[in-house]
C-alpha cells in the first residue's frame, strides 16, 4: 500500500513551534497509512541578529523548498506570529511558489495550521485566518482542528494556547515561557486527527 505523504513544516525562533511540530509528527506517524516527515523553513536573519534575540539553535530538520512541497499530499504548517500574520521567513517561502501556483501543483492537497504567539491575544486565531488566503490561492483544502474531543481548548484554569484552527503555544515576549503539557497534548491530538483525515481522503480518491 502506498502511503500518503504528510509534511510538517514549521519556522521557529525560540523553539516553541518546533516542539509542537515534533509532537504533531510523533503522533501523526502512528498512522500506518501516512508517511510523515518534518521540515523547517529557511532562516532569513543573520547570526548576529539571532544571537541578540537569544534565538534557540536550529534543529537538524531539513529545509523545505517549493520543489520539495510538490512531493507531499498534505501539509501542516507551524507558524509563529508576527503582528497576527506569518513571519517574513514563511512569506519568502510562499513568494517563491509562483510556478507551483501557475501549474496548480499544490491544488487539491490538504493543509492545516498550528501557531506560536508571544501573548494570549497575539494572534492565536488571526495567524491561521490570515494564512487561509495563501492556501485558498493555491487551492489547498484547509482542515481545522475544531473543538470536538479537545477539552483543553476550553480550559479556564490556566493559560493554554490553541484554537479551533489548530494547536498553539505562547512563548512570552522573550521566549522564556515553555510549551505546556496541555499544549503538547493538543498538538498530539491534532497530529492524530489530521493524519486520520489525510488517510481517509486519499483512500477515497484511490477507490
């Protein structure tokens, strides 16, 4: 049986989006019908600026390119927020996908999102919402997380990232807040559910 290819693609400054990406990948990979790999978006800042920002060292995950994206059947994008929108690093990637758009090479693939923000109201929902225009122009089918079976999203006892659009975490303005256990659970749930959706979608298309 040929497995569907799911790419977990993220950008991370302090490592928060990376931790969610790794949790999502770990859980999604348990689905026998899906081949899951993790990729990171290329850095555009030089080392001097990153050092001043106290950025975390980059993981050894491969760098995603538009050429590589064609090979995937589905994507889940980990997007840290910049003013309620995607960061410049993500924009650079998408601005290089013009030829893919012209040929419809991403059309009909599945996509989902998860986010990282510095504060509670820093874009947990708007980052996903503003990213939808990119998916729509490419014809990528968006799959939200929803609220069903995700009780942590309505937890009022502590700060918890995430929304109906996808998993999320909060870093604090200086990146000092750690990804919480509940945020990791939400990420794992999204990985499980998205992988299930990808498997079902491509199984039906092959029938």
